[in-house]
């Protein structure tokens, strides 16, 4: 039996679009990271936008990503728990991961106790104040009728069209690498509000594409944003007592927030 180990969190790989590295090179880097952590990983949380676009037809899934999918299968066969959250770019993930790998899919934030600490975990899209246009669009995309209509498109056309609009929906340049402050970071605002009903120790999100470690208004709970793998190569690790952000290989190494720390890259 495996000894209890560490819990790892990562998000926003955005496989399928190039960043600092090509998508293929980034996939290879992610696989190296999974090899790096597998020796002591008790669980891995992939917190959304792993793929820049994903849609599952009844008998077809998007082409590619075989290195990542094979590594996930290997880790699951080794007994490592993996949990997958849909993001705004891969919300059309249905049952393939559950049926093929035994990896549960979460479409909304969850509350999870890990070694006596309470974690509130979600991708982060559509939470907090503002962004009403996207919140409406998300409801449209999540509508079963809309999904059924899209499935009627041939995969050659449907996947190509959706991938094009997915790439157009946000820049892949390293812009916005700025912490706006507690009163303007919408996921900090959301976390502080959520504390009133869900007194979690850690609020863990992706989506923001900025590594953030921020103590919330109660002075003890922390908001952790996982950054991205387009440029940062950031991830979080919880060892049962402490939670910290780290950077793989030549990651950016800068953590924002009121715990403004610069962590050393994690080298294999």
C-alpha cells in the first residue's frame, strides 16, 4: 500500500494552443511534471482549462494529447487519485475521463477535507462580481439543447470551428501579470464573501492566470490561484500541514498577493 503523500493542484494548461512553448512541447513538460510528482503524490487536482478546447461526441474525442492521457492512465493504475474540473475552455467534457480512467469530473466548485484542512476548489470562471456577459454565455453553453445541436456538426467542422473561437477568446501573450489588489481581484472578493457561509482554510482556483497567495479577511484562510502553464508553469502542493506555490523547471517564480513570495523552481 502507498503511504499518505502530498496533494498537488494545477490548472490552465490550455493544451491545443501555443504559448511560450508549443502545445506539444508544453504537453511533454506536463508529463515530466507528472513523473516528477508521482513518487509522493497522494492526489492530483486538475482545476480546469487543461485543454484549450474539448468536446466529446458520442464516439469521438479531440485528436492528440496522447502523452498526457497515457500518463494519467498510468498514474490512475498506480493508485493515485486524480480529480478533474471543467473550465471555461473545456466545459464540454462529459464522461470519457470517468469511463476510461476512473477520473471524476466536477463542473462546479467543491468543498473537500484534506488532512484536516478544508479546501474550496473550483476553476473560478463565472464567480465573483461582474462579468455578466460571460455568465450568460456559460449558461447557454451548458444547456443540453445547445450541446445536442453542436453534436450534430461533423467533428471535422465542429472541433475546428470551436478551436478557432477558443483561441480568439483570449490572448496567449503574457499580459495582465499584475495583482490588482484585494478590492479588485474578483476571486478574492468572492472568497471573502464565501467565508461567511463556508469557512474553508484554502480557496483554490485557476482561471486568473496569475500565481497568487493571499491571506483573506479572517487572517487565517488563504486564497491560492494556480497561475498557468502558458508561461508560469506554476502549481500548488499541500503536504498535510502547509500549502505553497511552486514552479516547474524554468517557471516564472513570482507569487503575487499579500504573501508576496518568490519561490525557487522545483527541479527534477
